[in-house]
C-alpha cells in the first residue's frame, strides 16, 4: 500500500514538473532550412527511451525541444512493452532516459541525463561552448 502511494506521489510530482516545463518551454534554436534538413536526417537515427513523468527525462526532452530536434520518443514504462524489453536486453538496463543512436550496423545506448544533454548540446547547439550546458 505504501509503495503504491509513493508511486502515485512520484507520478503526480513528475506530471506537475512536465506541466511547468511545458509552460516555460525555451525558445527553439533557429537554423536555415538546409541546416535543419541536415540535422533532421541525423536525428532520424536517434530515439529517446523515456517515461513521460520522469524528471530526468523531462530535462532531456527540454533540451531536445530547445535544439529543435525531431526525435522519436519511445515510452519504456509499460511492463512487457517492446521498448522496455529492447532497453533492458539491448541497452543493458531499465533506466531512463536513454538515448539510442543507430549508425549503420552499430547501435549506441547512452544513459545518464546529464551526459545526454551535454552530448546533444555539443553536437547540435550552433552556439555551443564548453562553458555552458543549457537544458
Ligand atoms: N542519474 C540518472 C537517474 C535516472 C533515473 O533514476 N531514472 C529512473 C526514472 S525517474 C529510472 O529509470 N528508474 C528505473 C525504473 O523505473 O525501473 C539520470 O540522470 O539519468
């Protein structure tokens, strides 16, 4: 009973954070149509395994929105769901967020929200500098 209440509380807080994040959505970076097309084709091979109300996932989704990346989100919360199974079997752990990158025959699974944010900023922020790591 206590575990269920705790789970409900965490889910509620997560949804509240998601709402606040939505209300305070950061401005998207602007690119020329050609640059955006290039970014789109890179991001086609990426997907984010995530839970809707996980604060760490919200942090990464915020970066993805700000960087204007049309990334596929894969819900890994449903028990027995295909994305949850792939995350565990291929990624190595049921932990979100996880950024999946498919390059040719090679697939990389990147865990840890801060590492994902840093990686995406470094790769896609036109004004990236090592001094700042915006979310
Ligand atoms: N340090 C990690 C923490 C991620 C984390 O704790 N995620 C939770 C969800 S909020 C998780 O995946 N828990 C495992 C589970 O739900 O089975 C990060 O920043 O990405």
